C-alpha cells in the first residue's frame, strides 16, 4: 500500500502531522494513504516557490514553452499509467479518464504558446518623442486548489498557465485523488523545470487556509463548491490576493417542441450521466417546453437501461461509481426527498447493487423550483425534468436559479437561439450542444454564484489573472534640449 507525500523544492517531503485514507470507489476498499501538510510544510513550499521566482520570473518565454512541451511529451508517453490511477482513485471509466488526460495535454500545449499570447501593445509618440508601452509581469507565487472530479485536467490548467506566465506554484490536489498531481510534479522536474517552480502539498482546510493567509502568496485559483468558493474569495481579497474562485453548477437544458427529440434525448443522457454526473458542466435540469415533455421523458427512460453501469474497471462500462460513500448516501437522500416533495422518480438509481459507491442513472419528472433536487447541486447521475408551457417560463426558471455555469437550448429556430444567447445568464452557452465547454483559446468560467472572479481560467482573459501590467512611458531627449518644465505633460 502506497503513501502519497509532498513535493517541495524538487524533493519528496514526508511528515507525520496527519493523514487520510484513499479508497477505490469501485470497491470501497482502502488502497493508499495521503499525508496531510501542516502550516510548517505550507510555509516551506511557499518559501521554495518564492526563492525559485527570482530566476523563473525573468526566464525566457521560449524556455518556459520548451519545458512545458517536454513535460507534455513525457506525460503523453505515460498516458496509460495516469489513466489507471484515475480509474483506481477517482472511479472514472477508462474512456472518461482517457478523455480527461487528453484535455490535460491540450491545456499544456495551449500554455506553451505563451510567446504568441503574452504580447502587449506600444503607442509611439503619445507626445513629442515620448512612447508608452504596457509591460506584462508575473504576479508571483500562485496557490492552486483543485477538485476531485478532474485530478489531471484542472490542476494542469492551473499550474501550466501560471508557469507559462513566469509565476511559481504551490498546488493542492483533492486529498481523495492526490496521486496524479504528485506524479505530474515529478514529470515537470524531469522535463527541466527548476526546483521550487512547482510544489505540491496535500491536505485539507489547514492547507487552504494557510495559502490564503500567507503574505508571500500573490494569487489563489480555486475550483470546488460554491459555498467554499465564496469563502475563498472573501478570505483571499481580505488578505490582498488576486483570487479566482469557481463554484458549483446547476446547468439547465431547455428543449423546445421543434427540436430533434432523439438528438435532445441522446444529449440529455450523455450530459447528465457522463462521469457519474460529477461535472460542474453536467446537465442536471431539463426544462421541457410544451409538447416536448412527454416525448422526451419517454425517450430518456428508454435509453437509460442501455447505459452500461458498473465498476470503473469493467470493460465497456459507461457509468462508474461516485467518489465516496458520503456522496452515494447524499445522492440517495436527494432521491428520497424528491419522492416526499411530489416529484416522480421515473428511474431510481438506488436499485443498483454493488460493493462500492455506485449510483445508477436517476430520472425525476414533474420537478419544480423549491424542491431539494432542483435547488441543490446533487453532483451525481440525476436528471430533473421541469415542465413549462412557454419559452418565457423556461427562461424565467433558469434566470432565477443562483447558479450560472452553463446553459443549453435545443431548437431548430435560429432566431430564438440568437435571442437565447443574448439573454441567458450563464457563462457558457450551447445551442444544440449540451455541455458547451469551449476550447482553451476561449474563456471557461461561469456567472452568478458559479464564479467569484472577474477573470476566466482559460483563454486570453486568464492573462489578467496570472500577470499584471506596468505602463511604461519613455523619452530619450537630446541632452542639449533638456530644460525644467513643471507642467503635467509637455507638448514638445
């Protein structure tokens, strides 16, 4: 049985402060132990990052890109190893783990293009012989906190973007799935990343709180629940840090009567039950307008038995376990509450028998705002169908929900689709696409209580978080023409 330690200053670091067990979600068995850092380990990691910042922040853009590409090459050669870890620790199906790992490689490739998107602008002759240009600088030591549902993609996005911009990193993975990030740090070192540029520390709230209060941490990027994201944002700003805090999602998919019903049903099943519903971009609410409801519910119900459900290691399985016993019990309680609050449980995921943390695909009908299954992010394979008469009612329902990560509309009407894009209050919008996750060259991030930040985690906007601007104004006058001038700006 392995023990997952920390990686600080390019070296493995162990401690006996505290630890927790890691379980295989497919079986419920303990498979390893992760060490938890205390305040001293966090301080050690920040000190290593601060020391490395001196040289890394002035390293060449191309050097950073070369190291990232080398790390990508090494990771690609070890893809099967990381896929197996994701299946073992996170309960991901093989196909889902492979897809996530591929997205992680894409994120590194995008970050390696730093030379192209790090540019700023210069204005010549803003006044006679005076030029002004923007100079981009890294912000310093960046703390990253990533969730259990994407043990490779999210920490890689956070770390590679920070590193590409010349920052150094203190990264914390979820204590439920820590192994991938720990190994990724070793790969980056193998690729030539200087010691201290990427440090990994494991733990829980003790680690996060110390990162948020540490005076040498300049910025914190967080992905997790809305409740914690809001606290992270408030604490970080109170400690004079730049903060990105991304929270929960309750994504609505509106289906109009003119939509292709088979296409909509396929999309709903894929987006609701993929990754066992443990995605912030999962579709968890289907708002059926008018005559669409009966047809959609029936078509989704027909498709659910064909979704192969079982342990992640079962060949061809499509719906694997949720992350923990606590998650399974929580989802079961939501199903029970739906029955008590008047919703119809069309398909009950509690009927699945297994030794691990499996929850079957669950379908609720006649759900209304105010019910527990509607108001809360279940974060499991559960889809709620809300019935309305008009698009206006559907839009009002989606508008009133406090979360605004993603939203989708299925229709054949281009005019209605355009109006929907203009008015829906969500950060990522799909038209006949259920999970509208953009490519890395565009902006990923939600609105409302799904994101407490002014910047995005990917795309051009990410530079606003990972860098800061100095406006530099220069003049190289002829010494013979120099004279005292007390006005605000000389016109000469």
